[in-house]
C-alpha cells in the first residue's frame, strides 16, 4: 500500500500502467458463436473481414490468448491522454444519500474528447497505420466516437471520413466541429456519397438518418476504396478488449486501498465501456474466486438487453455487416430520439450479450427524466456534470446506495464514469425546463431470425 493514500482520488503512477489488455475469451466456458457472412449466412471468411478491418484487429477479434501486449506507440499515446485515470470516491454523494455504501467512479471523462472511446480509437488507428492503410471510415451518432477516431487519426497521420447521423449533424454541431478541427471529413448521413445514401435520399430527402444507416454507408465506402478500412467504436470483441485498460487500472487502484467492489456497474450502448471496466473483475468471477454482482444499465427507449432476444442479427440497416449472435431488438428498430445518443443502438456486444444471457450479469433500464434527476443530484453534491449515457448507471448507483441505507449493508459500488456531459447542455436545459420526453415502446417486435 502507498504510505499516504488519498482515499478520494487514488492515482496509479504512470509507470504502473498495465502493459497488456485482458481478453475475456480466454476464460469463457465455451467459444462465442461465430459471425456470419451477410450473403451466405455461413460463418464468415477471413478474406471478407480483411477487406473491412485491419488484419491485426481480426486476429484479436478471434484470439483466445488471455493477455495481449499493448504496442509501445499505443501505450505512449495512452500516457498522454492522460492515463492511468484516477479512481474517485464520491464521498459527498454518499453523505447526501446518508448511505453506508461506498461509491467509486473510474474517471474516463478526462480524455481530450471527454469519454473512454479514445482507448480503442488510438489502438485501431495504430494497427491500420502499421498495415499501410491510408484512410479510416466510420459512422457516428451524437459524435463521441467520431471525435475520438478523428483525434486518433490526426495523431497517427491517417485520413478520416465520418458519416454522422443527419439529425445530430445539424442539431448537435459541437462534436461535429471538434472532429472537423482534427481534420476529419464529415458528411450528414444519409449522404450523396454512397449508393445506399442516394437511394434513401431519393425516397425521402428529409430522412433524419440512424446509426444503422450510417454504418451501411461507411461499409459501402470502405468496400469501394482499396486504401480504406472501416473502424467501429463498440460492440466487437477487439474493441471491448482495448477498453480493458480501464478495468485493469481500476483493479490495481482498488488493491492500493485494499478494497474489492461488491457491485460493478456501467451504462451500455454497444457495451464497450462497461465491458472494459467489468471484464477484469469478471475474470475472478468466471474462475469461481468472487461473487461480485455485475449490473449493466440501459435506456428504456432502447431496451436491447432487458427486452431483446438472443439471436443472430445484422449490425446495420442495409444488412451489409456480418451477423452477430447478440441480444437485439432488431436491426430495423427505430430508436427514439433520446439525448443519450451513445445508447441508441439496436444490438449489444456479443460478449456482454452472452454473459447476460448466461446469468453472469444482469441489466436494468431507465427513462430519461429519472436519469437526469440522478445527474442533477451528482452535480449538486460533487459538482460533476455527467454524460447522459453515464447517468443511466448513476441512477442505478443511487438506487443501490439507498437500498443499502435501508438494509444497513456497506456495499462497495463501483461505476465506470464513461464521459462528461459538457457537450450535452441542451439536454440538461430541456430537463431543467421540464420538456424532456420519456419514451418507452409498448411492444418490441423482433423479427424471428432463423439462420
Ligand atoms: C459512446 C458512449 C457510451 C456508450 O457506448 P459503449 O460502447 O456502450 O461504451 C457510453 N458513455 C459515453 C460517455 C459514450 O461516449
């Protein structure tokens, strides 16, 4: 233990940063079902995948090695984000709630673009650059992923093109401008740049776009440009693995203060920030060493794990991506316009889906107003303005801490603080003026996938 530990902010020294990512596939009781080719519906060939992703990333996607070394260049970029990020004890929130529980946040809000997404963006840009790729293409919804990839592409000298959901492109220009400052080419999706975009615009010039549409455009762009690869900010195994730097650091930080969490929670859009935080702890549970509770928090408007089915589904609207076995509410699901843009995706990462389906984790869902109510409590006790996505897990933390108050349990609750909310002030304004709408679909109709 450090001699003078500051229990409100537990920092690892730069030289204590983990130098390998953790690959949970090494510890699963069985292999994950393979991705399927969208045309043949048979397990996909590596050649097709190599046209979409950098080779090293495909290797990582299917690897069952427990630890994978972080390249020097990526480690150096991590240290400059900066990493390690601190573990924060929210003592003033505990006092306000009068709870015997201890509340800890792992702070991923300090990166230059304000969220955890740079942890994988840097790794993906690096491996593509190493392979001699000139240009990365991706999609973005509210813009968190777009800004993280644009940031990483400028550091590794890659061209970057981003298809941004049209509604966000015009209504939430902040992150679009940040990506443009980094030099990325931004197009509102559906766009005139792809066949799929042109087709949709012909049918309806006012089409506001969705993440699923933007993914189709990004993949089409990739497949029609030889020097280009595609980059995804969540969902895939290798993306979740890059995020484990978060949980590996947190584990060391908890060791420094001689604490092990009883509850590990986080919000889930595609599953990457929560997986990155939770998997190094899940490793202990999978080996029968601990009985930690794992809770994934989502939006009631996009209830992919609480009301979805575990089935093979496409990742995009145009059915161009491989099919993944996951918890899904269907690739045609029209995600309501909630402010937590990062949670608006129909599917869930296969790894998280598997762990929920098998009962290793559970999930909960909330509506916008209760989530912003929790965010307001945090701002007025700790002074922190949290991302609307992250606020979904904060709502769970507060409920759990209040439960402990009733039972007298001194649970240690750990949450991944995936990002700050300083670019989401319009959402806060709508909440404060009582104009925020709660969406909750009556029926979720997932077409039956019998592949
Ligand atoms: C993108 C994002 C999320 C959701 O994505 P995951 O892949 O589930 O992590 C959550 N929080 C913030 C701040 C984000 O930017």
